[in-house]
C-alpha cells in the first residue's frame, strides 16, 4: 500500500447523501479539487450538480443510481460510471426513528451500496462509519484515552450497532473481492460554522458534552478526510477516526479527564486541548490534518 496526494485520473465520484450536513461540504470540496461529482439522495442538490433521487434501501434503485451519470447510463464492469463512491446517506442520529426502522434503513442502504459497487466494478468506496462504534455515550468505563482504532467496538444503540456491523460487513466484502478498498471513516459529531457560536457555553457544564469525550468534526475537515481517503492507494477494509485536533471546551483535556472521567486511564501526556478521539492514524496514513478549529473565529463563517 502507498499514499498519493493526486486525485484519480478520471475523477468521477458519486456522493450519496450529498445534500446532508457533511454531504454538502464534501461535494463542494471535491468540486473545488477537480472532481466530477454526482449526488445520490432523496432530495435534489443545487441545480448545477448532476444528481438522481433514489432510495438506497432498495437494491434496484441503488444499482441504477450507481450506473448513472446525469441522463447517461454507463452500466457494467467494463464501463462503470464512477471511479469512487462516497456513501454518506443514512439516518444520522440514534433514536431519530424507531430503532428497527433506523437499523434496517442504514444497514441495508450500506449493503446495497457495497454490493452494487462490487457488481459494477467500482473498487474505491469511502463510507461514513461513526464515533458511536467506540462505546458512546462515554460514561467512565472506557479502557483508556485517547480513544484510537485499537479500541474495542461497543454498540450502545441500534444506530451504533448498524455502524459496527457495517465494518464487519466491509471486511467480508473485501475477502470476497480482494481488490476492493472500503474505508470506514468514524466521524465525530459534525459541525458547521454556524454551530460555533454555542461552543463557549459548553464550559458551564462539561457533562453536557462528555458523551463523546468533548470531540467534534468541522464538516470542511471531514470533507478533507474523505478526499484524502479517496486518493489513498490501498485495498481491504480500513477504519479511521476522524475528528478535529481539539475539543469543544476551553478547559484543558487533562483537566476534563481528571474531573469528569477520572476512572479512565490516560495513555499519554495530553496537549492543552488535544482531541480525546485520536486522529494519529488518519494523520499518519492518510495525511489528514484538520484546519478549521472553532477557536479561530474566522472559521465561524
């Protein structure tokens, strides 16, 4: 395996969920870096972006959508429509819908994207896994901090269970299809610039954000991670934690751990506001480096 900073030659990428919070930022980032982008979602994006409306819980619709570019159809392994798929479409939070419905929608949508990509010869799929796979809400029984990719997966909700099973499913797909690349990005809580005005108030009650160890991901930095994952040359299934380099708090990370998660062993000396969801692997392997900290007010717009 090797890394590369250059986009793939054809640069055609399908983005499912391209009208969502992270999806919109992802589409704009890919367009800005020279990719041709096609959005697959249940609502249409901006008019100048090619798209199709499709229900990804239905395999036939998924297969059709992933063999389409605009009004043209390019089905089949020899002439597949896309060089990569970014799969972000899903119900985004636990208990947004009844558990069984949420689980069925999310797990089947991901299976359908994986399987349709495999059949169409698309071998580069990046999908949204989640920080919830690591055992959120964090309550003090965690093995250690900062959390990293060696952490035992622990699903505490139907939403998290679907995400855990997606990662296992991806591993099995790669056993069936050895040249498949399936990258699961375990995104932290996605934030947009307009969200940052509320961050200073978190200092009043650190317990409010303890559930994910005070982490977040700016949608623009999440998009950078997606692009880096597309461009990374690899095969197999690979998970990466994707968060910003700092926390949502003004208090130091060491103070937060000492006062609010004192039972959890801290494995290293922490930087003042260092994220407690480790991004070391994403930095080392993908070349990911977040640049949109909420602490700089120019990132609030």
